[in-house]
C-alpha cells in the first residue's frame, strides 16, 4: 500500500511564515521591538501623568496622544500574537511547520 503525499494545507500555503526567509517578518520584529521600547518609556510616564492630573490641571491634548499611542501598541501586541502562531518554530531537526505543533 502506497502512502499518499501530504497535500499542503491552507495554513501551510497562505499563513505559515518562515522566520529565516521572510523580509516582512524581519521588519515586523523591528517595529515590534521599537514599540516595546516605547512602551517601556510610555507606561511610567502615563502613571506619573495620572498622579499629576489628580494634583494639577488636566492636559487634554497630552492625554489623547498617550491614549492613542497606547492603543496602537495594544493592537501591535494582538497582531504579534497572531504572527507568532503563524511562524514556523526552529527545532533540532529543522523547522516545525505543522500548526498543531506550533500552537
């Protein structure tokens, strides 16, 4: 009895990202790293501004800018979760390309 070759699934054809050969993946990782650095600075600043809002006059324009920057970073985190689940994982034997094993 001959084994039939595995047909490529929809995931492997359209969504699987090869971390070694994908330029958009590399660019995404750089943007995500920069967003992480921005978040490291923005979080303490936002906390301090919250204390200042209780003591001093509220600065609406600064609050809106901080809100939208935090919202953009939160959306980037959600996108990164999806990208991580779609990226092949390096194992001892090569790249793991099965979605069930990646998840």
